[in-house]
């Protein structure tokens, strides 16, 4: 098709209009993000009237584009997964989130639906980018079960690896509690700071040594079986004493905030910001296809851990060539156990298929080399510490000087939006934003999930922001800077709870919400609408299959809870969806399909 004309829009979807229908948990996220990106919502038509069915439909058009359409669903109808609870149960989200407690538990926040909404917007943006670059119009399909598999992909890869975990998978973990009842998170990446903090509290030396490994690996294992002496040590001191110990040691502590706290301080900002840079819109010689709308584009990724690597991974799945910028000797996380064919299974889940170039960003000659690479790239994506890019003269304005058409993307912890914020890591952001309260129902102490909820959702938002930047570049003819953050991920995930706070309602879900029911040989999770009625049945003496038959015989929705992620490869609910890569590591399916 002929590319849409260059416009004066400053928002990627300015002058476009959309209609949406379907489950509110998904459709609400889609509508909110499309609106923030500049699209105008049309009044519902006759086809949109009536109660929402299991599938959602979104149409986005105008601005010189042929309509882009998306269809969303909870899962393949044959799987029996019909809502958030059953998707969490089947995909392993309940199993991973529940490791801290020693039993599967549902997230009280609608995590799979939120991720599906963001992925749907990604698919629509990618389809429009493909059109703008001369490719065909495309329709996109997303499903919550595939979003759930993507969310647990690192844990699934580790479960299917050739060797065992490097740290014990056993119940336990933060938050810690002070003598005056303050629940808090502790963070440090330095074993010396860890030891100094606990020495200041007079914790037993053996407990301090034994606690470092589970603490260090909790991002990978979703659990942290600390010695009880460490919890006892914090309970012996008041909060102010603990804060002083952290300040003196170089560690950081963060008291768990409430959703009411977050609602009161929220600036109302969106999950990303988009700022025009210099004029320029390079033409790629490669015409994209419907399935690979980013074919011909190059992404430079200087990312560590999860957030930026996942964002770049998604852009690669959409057809971009992704080149990782790694330190001399390569990314040390390539060797993080467990491994498949000598490469970390978790690392492969986020980085398979990428090229890599080793660059010492501390060396002037290598920084010049990186600028030369950026001059020929379409996207530069990083998640360096705040201020590092500017200190290296590799910030957006620096790289725009060599490539005015560049989309410069920064995925951070706080986006410089929260003065005095602690270290911008997943669990600290969960603690500071009330996420620890949102993921657990009433009647339970708040506790951040040890599943990396915000790192994953932050990666999804990072990719969404890059796609929005690429579309704006095509439409407006200039380079773009996009910023996303874990804070934006937290606000996106907790948005329904924050709305309830502002309405004067209780922000948390009812007591027992999304707690699976035990059977003789496992667990089942009732659908949210069926949970109250299902709870009246005693299923403990029934096999899981018999328990499901009983509930379904009473018209109640339920799903078997996956407790062993290595079994997902052969789970009939995902028949043929999970494959093995060239290293033998489990690989989840793409989260969208295009036609």
C-alpha cells in the first residue's frame, strides 16, 4: 500500500479512531492505551451492544491507514480456560506466585488480562507500522493464555533445563517485619552491603551467609527460604533503627506502601512518555510482511536482566534484527544456571535469536563504535542506571546528532517521577507502589510477589513504547525518544484497585480470592464467578479429574492448576504450543498471530 502521508501529529495515533468490545479486564487496558496514544473512541455500534462475550474485538482506523483489527480471547475454547483465574491456574502463574507460600496461589490483580491488553495494543501498533512502511494491512489475534506463558517463560525454561536450579526452591521470602510492625523490602546487589546490614542487627553470621544465596537468586526462583534468624533479627529492632542500618551499610529498605498512599500521590501520568527529536525518516529497502511488520529494522539493545531484554525480544519476534550490546567477555548472565547446552535457560528465554557485539562503554574508542552503530540503527534501547547514558554522552540528544531518525528508548525503574524513590528494582517498586497489597486479597498481610511481575510487564510496556515511537516516526517524519518504567507497569497493573480507592471503595479483592481448592492429587482453581459455589464442595477426597467433573456438572467453571512447569510442554491445553529451541530449552509461542 502507499504509506500514509506525513502529518503534524505529536501523538502516534492522532486522527485515528477505534471501537472495542469484549471482557473489560482486557478491553479496558486496550481502550485506555489507545486513548493515551491519541486515538478517539467511537460510540459502540449495534455489533458492540449487549453483554460482553468471551472474545474481544477492536477496530482501529483512519489517518490514511486501512483498518487494523484485533481479536482477543482468554484461550482456545477447547482448553476450558474462561477467565483470569483459570488462565493463571493453567499457565503456571499460580504455581510461580505461590512458591513463597509453598502452595499455588492466584494473583488478586488481573495480571494475565493486563498483559494481554498491552500485547494487543502492541499488535495493532506493529500492524500500522508495517502499513506505513509499505506492507499489507494485517489483523492480529492475542490470547490471555499465551500472555500467561510469556510471563512465566523464564521459569518454564529453567524447569525444562538439563540441570537443577542453583538455589533451593522452598517456601519463604520477604517482606521482613520491624519490632514496631512495619513490613518492608530489602534490596542490595552487593554481598558486602548485605553482610554489613545484618551485622549491624547482630544477626548470626551463619544465617547471614546462608541467606545471601536465596536472596540473590530470588529473582530467578520466585522464592527465598531465608534462615528464620534473619526474620527474628529484624523483629528485634524498630523501623528507624533498621533504616539507619541500611543507610550505613549501603543496602536499601522500603516500607510497604498502601494503595491509598499511591492513589494520593499519583501524578496521573501514562505508562510511557513520547518526545519528538530531530527530523528524519529513513527508508528501509525491505518491505515488511503481515507476520513480520518490523522486518528490515535494526534494534540495538544494551539491556541487563529482564525489562529491556524482554522488550527487545518482542521486537525481534515482530521481525526486527536485534543486536545486543554486551560487555567484554559477554553477558555474564549467559552462564546463570540452570543451563541447556551450556547456555542459561533463563537467558535464552529472553535473548534467543539475537546477535551480540561486545563493547566496552567505558572506553572512548568503543563508545565511538557504538555511535557509529546507532547511526545506522532504527532503535536504541537500554535500561542503564539513571544518569549513566548522559555521563557517557550516549543519551537521546547525543545519538540523535548522529541519527536524527532514531527511536531512543529508555526502560527504567522510576522514570524520574517519584522523588526520593528507592532502588528501581522489581520488588522495591512493588513495595513502594502498593502492588504488594493489590496482589493479595483482604485479610492477608500485603507482600510483593516474588514472581517478577513488574519486570515482565515493564518489558511489555517498553516494547509498546518503541512501537508507538516507530509509528510516530513514520507519520511525523522525525526521531523520537520514548521512556517507560517499572512504576508505569505498577500503575497499569493496579489501575482497577486505584480506581476503587478514588471511589471510596475497598481496594482489595475479597478474602480467599483466587485461592485454589485442594484435591486428593493436586489443586483446582474455580473461575472467579464460580468460586463461591465451588467452595461449598469438599473435593479433598476426589482426584483432580473427578473434582473437575463434579464442578462442571453443577455448571461451574474450573481448571486444573499446573504445579510442575516442566509438564506444560505436554499439557493438552497448550497442545503443540511449547517447543524446544536449538539449545533444547523450552520456548513459548509468540504472543500474537497476524493474518
